[in-house]
C-alpha cells in the first residue's frame, strides 16, 4: 500500500498548476491549483495573501508544498473519521447483536 506522502505527491503532480475555466462543464471545481479547489481552501480558511478573504488570488499563490500538506490533512482526517466511526459504533453493533440473539 502506498504511504500518504506518495499518494499526495502523485495527486499534486497529476493535477498541475492553476486552472479556472468557468465555461468547462467537466470542471465544476472553479479556481484550482495543484488539485486544491477554492472551495477546499475556503473550508480550511486559507487566506494566503492576508486580505481577509479566501478568493482566486489565494488559489493562484498556493504552492506545491502547501497543496501536498492539504491533501495529507484531508486523507488523514478521512482515515481518522472512519476509524472513529468504527470505534464509536462498535458498542452499538455489539448491543444490537446481543438483543437479536436474545429474541
């Protein structure tokens, strides 16, 4: 299995630099740089130019290294969420199994 840093490097290498083509129906992500969309940057509050808003200019100045870090955060957060959900649901699933067996 690939490690997280190798996966993120591959994503960023494949997605390349800045793009924003509002006329392309196959690209609904809006302004994107190194695979990171403006929507992701807004969700993370990444105001890179310090003007008080996350906009296209922030997407333009996003560098490759920060894009890799963002993907690492996204992948690890998703992985942690699945693990947490599994741990949190385990008592519920066990309890339901016992109830079902008692019927």
